[in-house]
C-alpha cells in the first residue's frame, strides 16, 4: 500500500520520506509550487496531478516516476532524470529541460510550449501529439522517438537529431532545423511551411505526401529520400544531394534545383511546372 500524503510538504519533509523508503511515495494532487527538490532521489514517486509550477527539480532523479497531468510550468528541470517516466498530458510549458534525460519517457499530449530543451535526450520517448510550439532545442536528441502529429511551429532545432523518428503529420511551420539530422525519419504527410532545412541530413527520409512550401533545402543531403506525391512549392534545392531520390507523382512548382545532384532521380508522373534545373548535376529525368 502506498503512503498517501494529504498535505503540502517542505523539502526537508520529503527528504525524510525518501529516507524511510518503505513504500512508493505518493504526492498526488499536492500544491508544491516553487518547492526546491533539486538533487533528490525521487525515482518511481507519484506526482500525478501535482502542481510543481516554478519548482526546482534540477538534477533530481525521477526515473520511472509518474507525473500524469502534473503542472511543471516554468520549472527548473535541467539535468533531471525523467527516463521511462510517465508525463502524459503534463504541462511543461516554459520549463528549462536543458540536458534532461527523457529516454523512453511517455509525453503524449504533453505541453512543452516555449520550453528550453537544448541537449535534452528524448530518444525512444513517446511525444504523441505533444505541443512543442516555439521550443528552443539546440542539439536535442529525438532519435527513434514518436513525434506523431506534434506541433513544432517556430521551434529552434539547430543540429537536432531525428534519426528514425516518427514525425508523421507533424506541423513544422517556421521551424528552424539548420543542420539537423533527419536520416530515415518518417515525415509522411507532414507540413513544412517556411521551414529551414539548410544543410540538413534527409538520407532515406520519408516525405511521402508531405507539403513543403517555401522551404530552404540548400546543400541538404536528401539522397534516397522519398518525395512520392509530395507538394513542393518554392523550395530551394540549390546544391542539394538528391541522388536516387523518388519524386514520382510529386507536384514541383517554382523550385530551384541549381547545381543539385540528381543522379538516378525518379520523376515519373511528376508535375515540374516552373522548376529551375539550371546547372543540375547528372540530371536524369
């Protein structure tokens, strides 16, 4: 049976409870706004529906913890260990998760709007339809994570890692993915409007039926990428590597392919209205 704590607690009281370690700690529904729990081992503790807004949990161990619908708005969570934690529908808006460990965590429908995610590790995490609006996430790791239907509008994602990541139907309007690694990522039917993919790695990425409007793919590496039935409008592919890419049935309008490498590209059934192929390298139509 869990220890059910029915009143607000101080840092000292929580430390005493962790030292007893008789049962799993249950802090559900408490008001812990602004509390300092930094550096404490709270692995597997239950903070479901708990208000931890503006709390300091930096370097806290919350491995396997339950934070379902927890409020962590504006909280300090740098270097916090959330690996395999349940943060389903949690509010992490404007929180600082820099260098946090969220490997294998459950963040479906979580709100991370405006959060700082630089160098955070979300590998194999589940962020199904999470709100990542305007996150600052330089060097963040989303490798093999589930980002199906996420909102990444206006996100700053320089050098981010999305290898083998599920980004189906994701909204990337205005996102900045300069030099990001999206090799083998699944962007089926994703929306990329005014998205910056300058120098990005899209090796074997799946962009089938994706909508790309005013996207910068200058010097990107998109060899063997799948653009079947995609809508490509006003895209800058200058000096991009598109060897063996598949553009069958794609609608290509007002795109710049100047000095791009098109060795063995498949354009069967594609609409190439207004595409500029000036100085294309090894173009095979």
